[in-house]
């Protein structure tokens, strides 16, 4: 857990919220009033709110209070397993930590990956064999997009599939990966822009099913990325 870096206030602008999320590399931030947790705001809600506010010409709508959701939080004495289950259940990238009604910190998906690394390395030392990526990856068939697909299609797939990254395929081969944050930011002006304009192109960080899971997790943390394509014989087998 770390102390919340940029707890927002209801009257903060959506532009300020977006900047704070990009600065701290998160897709959700808590909203507080006098250190009392009153809501959580997502990057998707912020960007959607900015678009609607511009279309309506209503500057009052450009406030965090207009797009925040009821808070989902954990307590300091909850286990990390409980925190991970909450992250997965609510599809969020970070969780406020509260004592009573007061915000005392945050748990992020990066914190949980670091904890997973410790468990994986401990298991490897105990049993004498390191768990492999294949055991933890989301196996194929994985939802993918093509370079020519518009970003609007990719965003719908991410939203309904509750994923933040999509492999980009052409001719059965991996040619890139598309992240939710870049997709949402680019869609503010041009939702019809093709995926190829925004995706991270191959070669990129990738792994194979037999790679040690802890080593793959270290790559996620060190490179500050949210997903690793898993390839076998140059074919996508999971993520």
C-alpha cells in the first residue's frame, strides 16, 4: 500500500483528473472531501465526461463530481488476497484503503503483481521448480483486433470484455498491442482512427508459455506495462 498520491476533490476539473492519472500511471483515483472517501473516478469516465461537456457547452459538467462512481475500498487489515479479489471483481486498477470513512492509502495492480512475484519465488524455492507463465496466463482464444479496425471497435471490445489490452493480429501473426489508455485518449478527437495509428508495434515485450512466471511478472513491473503476449512458435497462445 502507498499513500494516495493525488486524491481528487469533487470540484476538481476533469482535465486535472486526467493529468493526475497519467502522471501516476493509474486508471482510477479516489475522490475525497476532508480526507473522507466519497467516490472513485475512472479514466474512461473522465474522458467521456470531457467529450459530453464540450458537446453540450456546459462548463459546469467538467467536474469530477459529474462522473465519479460510489467508492469500492478495502481496509488496512484486509488480506492482499481479498484486495486482489476485489480488483478482479470490480475491474479496477487500484483500490482506496480506508480506516472508517477516511482514506489512508491505495493498493494498485502493480502492488499486487509485486506480491505475486514474492509468492511465485517462494513457491519455486520450496518445491524446487519455478511456476511457468502457462499456469497463470489467460489462454487462447484471446480477443484480438486488426490494425485496420477503428479504435471505437477496440474500445467496445475492451469495455465489454473487461480487459485493458488487446493483441493486434494480421495474417495470424502478432504485429502489436493496443492499450486502453492510449485508445481512450486518442478517441477524444478521432474515434474512427485505425488501431495501427495508436498501437505499440512489434517487436515488443513478449514471452512463451514455458517462461518462469516470476520473470514475466518482473517484466510487467520493470517496464510498467499491463500485459504480455504469450507466443508459441510465433503464434499467439495467450496473454
